[in-house]
């Protein structure tokens, strides 16, 4: 349970730091790029054994690390935009209700128990995502121009969670692989980010700012730990993956929504509030 609690806290901290980028004028893409190198370096401290680059490149999990590296930076950027342009609660629900994808995968691939309640829960989870993505502009009307952000976060986060769960069950063979798998995924994301940042600096003439280093440092450590601890929780065998993900995500949704309201004065519409409530009900049903 300790690993699960730590993963939950790190996930909430992630969203708080991302939201703070806008407040402290940290250029989002710059902070994210720094964050991935910080996260990758942090991962190396958790390996605990000697390793070689050749060993990692020939590991079963390495192809998945390449895929995740690209997904990490793309989805993380979308989460940051969602948190900044809408609010933390919408970003959190869109991110964490993607739990339906690894849950469905667990039913199909790992023979997790399928129940009527779990099926109902998946439907409710999808409904909750729809309601929390109903954003409003200042005039009180639905702002459809922002709808694509949480939808893409939902899809991309689901793919990431599914790949992480698959790798944990099928491709990781020793304790040090947890850190190496996530660490090199982060480094790959960082390298992709450097290419994007180079284009932004050269073509769009954006200046690099020192605040990005501080923001990236604050983001990178909990970013790595959030995935590392969830891998450890999955490896513990205390719960089926179709239960563990929902338990984690319900607390992340609730705590991040509270953090947004308390720390950033985020305002939730009635539909957003109903969506969050549905997400809690959906996850509770999946846990049964």
C-alpha cells in the first residue's frame, strides 16, 4: 500500500507543478524538456546495480521505452495545456479516467475477473470524461475549441498505462529493470524534446529562460517517482491491475481537484462537478 500512496501523491504533485508553470511564467515546452532529463537521471539512482547501454538496448522492454518516450512528451504537453487553459480537475479526470483502457486490456490479456459492475463502471467512466470536458468560456457558453485537449489526453494516457502494465507483466525480469525501463523512456522523451525546442528557438526565436531549469527540476523528480512507484505497486501483487489502477486514480482525481480549487482558485461548472462525481462512482465499481 505504501508504494500506491506514494504514487498517488507524486501524481497530484505533478499536476500542481504543471499548473504552476503558467503562474511563474515557465515556458511549458522548456520546462517539460528539462523535466525529462531530470526524471531520467533520477531513475539511474534507483537502479542499484551496474548496467551497460548495450544491455539496455538489447533488453525486451527497450522497444516499448522508445514508444513511451514519444508518448510521454506528447501527452505531458497536452496535460499541461489542459491544466493551464481549462483547470487541474479536467486534466486529472481526462488523464486518470483513461484507466478504462488498461482495465479492458487486463480483462483480455491477463484474465482479470470480468463483472457486470465493472462493465457499468467503464461506461460511467467514459460519461465522466465527456462531462468534465464540457468547458465554458467567460460568457458561460461551451468552449468547443478546447475539447480536443482532454480527449487526446484521455486516449494517450490510456495507451501509456496499458503499455506500462504490459511491460511490467511481460517484459521486466528483475527489480533494476523498473528504473531502467522508465529512465530510458524519459531520456528518449527528452531527446525528442530537444529537437522540438531547437526548432522553437531557431525558427520562432523563443529565448531560453533560467526558470525552465527550476521548473523542470521540480517536475522531473515526481514525474519519475509516479511511474516507478506504480510499477512497484503492480509488482507487489497486492491487487489485480484492474483494481490497483482505479484505486490510485480515484484518489488522484479527488485530491487534484481539491488542489486546483484551494491553490489556484479553479472553478468547476456543474457538469464538471457531476463528471468528477461519476468518475469516483465508476472507479468504486471497478474496485468491487
